[in-house]
């Protein structure tokens, strides 16, 4: 395990090159994240295709797996994934070897036309213990507490966050960004972990394009209404040390 691994989130703009999918942008961003020294890169929610659901061994996902193997980098992509008779809003964790090492199905739905997941998961990687939450999951502290109890040191939150029109009378995007920033830092602080929130840029009026990486005490990096990749070092030893201090 690296002493201080690097995590990355890729806030990409959707459907500006190809109208049906984002594959070209995802593959390019994986290579760019590797150049920045990242051990893992996380993309936003519903990042692969505009239309329909996918299967895990389909051509789009295989393309992503192949590039992860070429670049020797972990990756998280999220899309509506069909398994058997049901479709889930699901994050796939792809390893450096290009194999799918696990998945998390979104538990707390918000208008999703998918089946909710029912398992909180934490994955062991070669750089840290990783949890995954998806979008509206961020608003549920108990989910993150459960991941902490399972040993999660870094939690990725792919999202496509929008605000409700009645929620803010003035400056809705600014206020919603303040809310997202507060929740990201709160989840990191109360559970003594790193949180990486990743949103896309989408041509939707209510879309909130805010992405950030937080440690337990501050926002380390953030992107607002910009396409790009941000990275941060993860000090796993510090997380474990703080947890021992705070548990007394």
C-alpha cells in the first residue's frame, strides 16, 4: 500500500462530443488522471450513456475496463445497470487489472426509475478501504456511519445533483452549492474519513455542478461549474490515528 495514495474525481461535461454517450471523454479522463499520479478516478452519476440501461459485460463497460488495465488505475463509473429482471442505479468499481471488483447499488432513490439497493458495501483496494454512495445517499448520515463501522477510509459519491425549484427563492445554485459543501464536509468530519463528491456539467437548468474532495477538517479541492480533474493525497495513517484519538 502506498504511503499517500492519490485519489481523483473527473467532473466531465456530458454529451458535448457525442450526443448518445460519454465514452470518449471517460477514456481520455482515465489517462489524464493517471498522468496526474492518481490511483483511482471517480466519474459522476449516470456517466456512460444517455439512453437505456447497460449490462456489466457489455461493450461500453468493457472499453472502460480495458483502459483501466492499460493505465493500471482503479476507476468508479455509475450507470443504470440491468441484472436479471431488475435495473439498478449502480456504481462499478474497476481494478487496475481491468476487472470489476465490486458494485454498489443506490439505496436512497430520488426520482430514480430503478430498483433500490439494500446493502452498504466497503471494498478493500491496494491503497485504502473504499466506500461508495450515490447522489441523494449523501443526505443520509447513517449510511456513512455504517461504512465507517465497516472500515471505510475514503468514500466516493458520484452524483448528478439538482435543486428543487421551490427550495430556494434567491440564488438557488449558490445556496445549493453551500448545502453540498456543508454535507460533504459534515460526512467527512463526523466519520473521520475522506469524501470525494463528483458532479457533471449538464445542460439542465437545475443542475448543480459542484465537485469536491474533503478530509475530516476541510475541503481540500473543489470545482464549481467547471469541467476538470481534481486530485488529492490520501493520508490513511492520519485517518486511523484520528479515529483512535476520537474514540477515547
